[in-house]
């Protein structure tokens, strides 16, 4: 006759295995907003969308932050001297 595990013991082992697998997923899980943002930025680069498209996509606060980032990046670049 084969030895069977106690049902409670088997349940505990299965639950522990499930918890271990969920911990790995939680560490790499993104919120839907983060995933949508990454996907949109990839589309923006792929289809060369305008600033107006980007600003209209994001909530107002994020659109303003995006514009501020563009302005800061433009100001940080050194200006080229005109060739003449």
C-alpha cells in the first residue's frame, strides 16, 4: 500500500509553491498605466507622432511634465553657430 500525504500537508506545500511563483510575478508586474505609457512611447517613436498627439494622450499633468522635459532638453543642448 502506497503512503499518501496528509491532505493538509499537501495543501500547505501547494500553497507555498503558488506563493513562490506569485512573488516572482509581482516583482516584474507593471501597472496598466505604466504598460500603456511604454507602448505609447514606442508607437510615438515608430510612427513619428507630434507633440500634440503625445500631450493629448496623457493626462493633463503628465502632458505638461512631458512638455517641460522637452523644453529642458532643448535648453540643455548647446546652440550651433551659424555657418556663413
